[in-house]
């Protein structure tokens, strides 16, 4: 077996083999994130990546190149490794996009993995997103590496000299101001010119709510107690509100509470269409439980599961248990305020 | 037809344990006991972006589909809490970069709503042009991915050829092919010259001409019609119940478009129609978007013809007409008043919701909630698969234009 491998790698026909590999770099279909849009452009009729022998192909076992398109999340890292292991030798990895290099815009996110920690990377293509020209140049660099055996950077860095006589430019310091004891009010009333809103508020006041406030044009906030949430939702459904647009949780550790919000709206009633009701309830942080509305409004189901992942709130009545959006190894309840992300360093300080 | 059952004990294969299925073990066993199978579609599949579908089939008829999203979950909501309001503009457009202007617009409108900023008319028209260009681009992108799903390579090449014109327009207007971050609180980054707008005006006719040949080649192609017609039907009632959004809701016969229901920017000043279909099948979902492209072209032409002069950035932000050079001083310190601000914007794939919760003292959002269209119609997408053949899964997937990076955020 070793003899055979040696023959392939350095025998008489070895140059033929490397020439063949050079012109048939087939990337596997592993569109990991949004850079895939530029990858598609590179292989469509505008740039035509096929003319340099690269052709996207669906099945990992018949390809020899992975183009990692941007961010690799904790869930995707496992898939990247499995795909890489399935591919026959020789195989190469090109990482495209700033997220793949060192995180890019998402550098301090909790769910990102550097692809270079998962698979051996041959070339990086920076950019957010890199242009199709840059991607094709990355493939050309890989071809050159196959030809000469040496990886070479195609980036050229100019020598920058310090300018004398000029005062150095003052960089701004940390511009962030973060309140130490924030007070969160989600139903702050606002004065707007909206006649229908007044009528609607009168109708809503009859329900068993704690307070009704107009928070903007077409926006009404209803405060309910956590145990009445379901009753109010049933009444709202009778009024013509038929779907949930968003389920939101606001963590307020200073007051030891979660604010659970359902943004409810209507598709079937013409006059209710623009209205978004923010039905919210407060639950204590240490006993975060609330009734699920997923059987009344099936559109809330996946968003409740998401909030369960993010905040650790259990929605009584939602049958889903375990993680939905997050990977098994993601930190627990990452959107709670006590989970802190790394802060950036400002040069001006 | 009579069903024949053979009493052979079937055990779920051992490999299922190593695949990190998010479903309980009992569910897997129950499926196998009922003489059914679990088929895992993805995460590595020919679509754009990745997700896993756990498909429960009997024979080849789909009984239930459990989605396993989160392969492109990049924690936008958490990261936004650590950045300034303006630093979040590039962040919020990353979920779907082909639709960057619409996602950007929704976030900026939430800030403007909070700060009561008055946007100049010219900026509103420029924003509308940008948003519609991105809408056309996204619909073409989805049409191309649909044809990849159907195995129609030429159908992939044509929309991407047309998309080059869109990218060119965006480069001329904003300087970037995809991620322009051109829309900022109070207006847009800079004025766009008349020559560029004229170029875009003539490009709309080039797009229209090329679309006609795409129509002959793909949209009215009998094989495409046969694959998509009467497949993955969502009735009007179901679409409302599962909270489907955007063109997919309109394909089921609901006349709902945020641009009409709650008009923003220049949409109430131009003349255009909501595109609605009644069938709710994959083909009408595709056709609605094709016709929306025609409407978008119409909007762009009207906007360019009627665009008023004047400033492109609000007086409340900047005295001059060009914010370049003083962007940081003017915008880094913006603080929203305390409260909650929710905006609804019609992105290409449906309504996108931004909720900013501010404490009134910090210049970073206390909480930013982003709900993208992909995440909203995922439930409807899963329901529409029920009762279909396994071979039609790709056609339905493509007809929804489901884009996991957008859905997972």
C-alpha cells in the first residue's frame, strides 16, 4: 500500500496527477452562511468559475474542495468536520469571508467557531463578503500551490512610514455609555393622532387587563398578570386577532423579573391589520414559568421554543423540551443579562 | 387499497444516536414501531444555507416534518446589546445580505420612530429605490435556488445574469455589491447623482427584457409547471393560522402587504398593486414573486421620474447635506428615549419586525429583537409539507425560498 501511495505522490505519473487535480477542484455544496450569495455569483454566468475547472457539486464523497462561506456556528462545526472526513484525499479547504477568519462582525458572539480550529485551512479570503473575483483568485492560488508545492499569499502589503511633522490624529475614546441601573418600561404612553386607537383601547379595557396604553401609531401595549394571559389571549382571538408576529423576552435583573411579550396582530380583519398589540406579563426570574399560547396561536410555537433556549423560561403547555435553535454545547441561556460577551478594545484609550 | 402489515420487530438504527437528533428517543422508537421511517434531509444539502429537516415518512408520503434550525445562528440579538446603535446597522443586514436594504431600513426606522426624526423627501425616495432593487435581487436569487432544487441549471444561470445588473446598480448607488449600510438614522449616507439614477432607469428595461426570456425558458416551462403545480398547498385559513408572511401569504389569497397596510417611505406616493394569488400552491408562490418583480420595476421607474430635490439627511442630525467625515461625531452618541419601539417592514420574503427596548440612558440598545420573515413562515413551510411525496420536498423548499441564515439570525 505504501509503495502504491509513494508511486502516486512521487512516481513518474505524479505530475500528471497533480495537473489533473489542479484543473478539477470541485467544491462541495456547503453554503454555511451569507457569503454563499457571492459564491453563487462566482459560478454563475457573470464570472463563470467553471472555466478554471471548479464546479459545485452536491455530494461530499465526489468532491475535493470545501469552500467555507463565512460563519461557522457550533452546530455547523460538527457538520464541517463530518463533511471533511467524508471527502477522499487529496482535499483542500478555502475559507471565505471575515467571519471565517476571526469572527468578522460576529467576533464576540457566543455561537461562533473558527473554521481553522476544525479543519486544516489552505487559503483565507478576507472580505464581508469577498467579491467573486477574490474568490476566483483564491481558487487560482490553490492551483498555483498544487503546481509549485508552495502556498503563497496574493495579498500585497505596502510599507507604511510614519509621517513626520504632522500631529498624530486623535482617536475617539470609548463612546459607550451603559446605564448601571436601567429602568425598563415597555408601555410608556405616547401622544399620537390615531382616532381608531382610542376606540380600540376602550374595547380592550373591558378585558381582564391591568393597563392599556397607546405606545405609538398602531401600537398598543396591554399589561396582564401572568395567570390571566391565556384568558386575555382567548378574548383577543375572538376579537379577530389571529396570529403572533413576535415573542419577546426582556430580562430585567435589577427588578428580578422577565417581561414576556407577545406581539399579536391580525390578517383577517381589514381594520385591525396595521395594529400590533403588545400583550406582556411579568414573571419572577427565579421561577420563570408562563402559560404557552402555542395551541391558540400556532405561529407562536417556534418563537416560544427559541425564548426557552435563550432565557430558560418554561412555557407551560409547549410540548417541546430541550434545545431548538442552539447547539448542545452552547452556553446556557445566553441572552440573560448576567451572560457577558467580551468587550472590544478601543485604540484611543 | 388494503394495507399489509408484517409483524417483524424493527429496531431503530444505532447511527441515529450519534446524529444529535433534537427529538426524544421514544419518538424515534415509536416511528419505527409504526412501520415508518425517519429521513434526515441536510444539513449538507444543495440549498442555500443549511438546516436539517427530520422527515417522518410512511412509504414515500410525508407524515410530519420536524425542523432542526440554528446551523447559522450567529447571535445577532446578543451582539447588538454590546454595540452602539449605529454600529448595529451593518450587523442587522447580515442575516440576508441580498436583501440588505430592507433589513437595514426596518432597523433604522425603529430608531427614527424612537427619536422622532423627520426624514427628507429625497432620502425617502432613494430608500425606496434601494429597497426595491434589493427586493428584485432577492426574488431572482430565490428563483435561481428553486431551479437548482429542481435540477434546472440554465434556470440558475439566467436570474444570476440579471442579478449582475442589480449588483451593478447597487455598486453605482452605494459602493457595495451587497452590504451597503447606506440607510442611516435621519436619511441616507450621501446623495446619488442624476446620471446614476438614469443608468438605473435604463437598467430596469434591460432587466424586463431579460426576464421575458427567463419566462419563456423557466417560468412557463411545462416541466417546471408540472413539478410545482398543486404541490405544497397552504389554504387561506392555514396560512393565517400559522402566521405565514409576505409573498407566501399573498399566494394563499390574503391581501396583506406592509407597504400598503402601514405605508412607509415613498410607497404611498407611487402607484402599484398588491400581487395576490388564490391557489396557495408552490407554483403560485413562485408566480407571486415573479409578478412582484414587475411591480418593483414599476415603483423604481416612478421613483426615479418623480424624485424631488433637496437634502438627503435630516436637519436634526446634520446641518450640511453630506454626513461623510462627521459620521462618528453626529451619530455615535445617539440615545433613544426610554420605551419600546416596534417597526414592521416588508422585506423581500415577508415582514421583518424590529423591537428596540431602550432604557433612555445608554447609547446601546437594552434589547433588540429581530424577527425575520424566514423564521415566521418556517411553521407554515413545515405544515405545507404534510401529505406530500418525499420527491416534492425540494420543490416546496425552493418555492418558499427558505434562507436559513436569515431565519436563524
